[in-house]
């Protein structure tokens, strides 16, 4: 399977887990995309921090 597909599936699972934690049953696709993008941004920021530590 394409690694991008696996990453998207993982992000979707994480978003659903977040919603479950707060008892949210339904969510519109736009909000779900925002949560997914937020997760991706957090990953990129963490990688940037790690890169700064290496330098």
C-alpha cells in the first residue's frame, strides 16, 4: 500500500480517537480535514525541533 495512504489512514484514526475522547459522534468533512492538517503541522513542528537539536 502507498505510504501516503497509510499516513492518511493513521491521521484519520487519530482524528476519530480525538473525537471519541470528547464524545463527539458526528463531524463534518471540513472539520475533520482541519484536525488532520493540525496533526500534520504538529508532526512537522516536532521534526523541526528535533532538527534544531541535532544542529
